[in-house]
C-alpha cells in the first residue's frame, strides 16, 4: 500500500501540462523559466484568448477556468490515469480477484471526483 502511494506521488511530481491544451509537457532539464505551452500554436491561442477576455468578447459558450482550477482538474485527471494504470498492472501481474475489486473501487471513486469540473 505504501509502495503504491509512493509511486503515485512520484508520477504526480513529474506531471506538467501545457497551459492551453493540457497535454503533458516533456520533462525539461533546461535551466531557467519552465515552459508553459507545448507548442507555438498553443502559445498563440492562449494569447488570443487573453486578448478576447480583455475585450469582453468571449463567445457565449466559452468555458473559462482559472489556472488554479485547471491545475486542479489536471491533477484529478492524472490521478484517474494512475488508478487505471494500477488496475492494468495488477491484472497483468495476475493479482487476486479481491485486489482487483479493491482497485476497481478506487478507480470508480477517482472517476466520481472528476464529475466536478471546478
Ligand atoms: Zn499545448
């Protein structure tokens, strides 16, 4: 149990995401300010969105998340992936039915947490 927790904590630490599209950013060992976007088009769209917000010209169906809300959502998505990977690993290792059942319950619990957008 402790081992699983440590593995999840390790994976969580390395998770950095593009501030526009949410894709995982490659681990960067570069010195200096960490990159915020995965590519130039994402940087450009983020700039355009900021400009639109400032003009008050957002489309009616726009969903605007604060960067803290987005980070929280990405964190929960990452937890979901970790929970799914834990089941896949346990199944591949021939885990007992009760263990798979416990992991499946955890996955359901984590997925429920994702129904909340903010
Ligand atoms: Zn991106």
